């Protein structure tokens, strides 16, 4: 079946550090891939997405590339800020239209 | 902008009570979803609806029911709340044919 695995958190970084949050998936077919972000006390917001192999999604300095050969969609940012502290969820869209989520990775950025 | 609203941000109920969680979206989306979010488990799908009066079970429907009488509104019902239903509940909507879901702010439910 479809599944998403994210690296375990929490991830703690200093401001301006480089961020990578790993995400790998198992799926039949060619799902769309997403990163959602949840800021403290809020719901989920779409951060970026990619719909086919080798696509790169980007937003707010974050990037992720759809890698079919490694079944991965790792999230990266070159220089994190305190305001990036949040929970990040990797997800895929199944062929029935449902989203399958990873368990979430908490990022804490210290000044 | 798509707006998904949920009736309460925080809710405290007693064991055995009937609980209604309401969700409203303003973008005429056909599809609506209810998830619960628990630490270490991510989001798990409870129920979803492809259209008015239509509903399908998700991965964890036990102890829950739903109602969709109008296109913009999707209600989650806990017939007899139990302490293991203490959680964050998130509603989402999506246009049919699209792949992006839009989420509400969540309702943190505590069952005592």
C-alpha cells in the first residue's frame, strides 16, 4: 500500500543553518507529492508540491525535488529563520485522491 | 483565498457526551475530509465526502459518524465521546479533479 516515512524529530538548528528533512514514499503509480507546514496553534498550510518525476516545488525559500529513482521528496532550505519553527508533514496523493501523511517532523530554530 | 473554518478551536467534553464538530468551506469544493492528528502518528483520515449526502469511511472511522447535508458544510459526530478520542481534529476541502487539500485551523478536543 501507499505510505510516507519522514525523518524523526525534533530537529533543532541555529538561525541561518541549512535544513534538510528527509521524506521517502511507497506508492503505486505516480502520485503527487506535498509538503505541508503547521505553525504553532494553527492548521496545515500547503508549503509546496510536485506532480511528476524531476519536478521541483519551491516556496518561501524551501525546495523539494520529486526523485522517482530514490522514491524521495526531501525538503531543503539554505538558511532557516526562527519563524520557520513549525511541524512539517510530507504527504502523497493516492490514486483515490486521499492524502497519505508522514508522521511529521518538528523543527525548532534557535536565534 | 480558500477559507475553511471550524466551529471551535478548543472543546472540552465529558465521557459519553454526543459531540458535534462543524466545518464550513467557502470555495464550492465537492470533496471534504476529517482527520485526527496525534503526536507521532501524523494525520489519519476518519471520513471523507465526495458530494452532498455522500460519505466514505477513511482509515479510522470507528466511534465516529459524519453528515453532509449541504455542500459547504461537513460535520463530524462523536456519538458517545471517550477519552481515547481526545485529539486535534482537522477538516479539509478539495476541488474535485485537483490534488491540493485546504485545511481549517483545527479543533482541539479534550474528553474527560
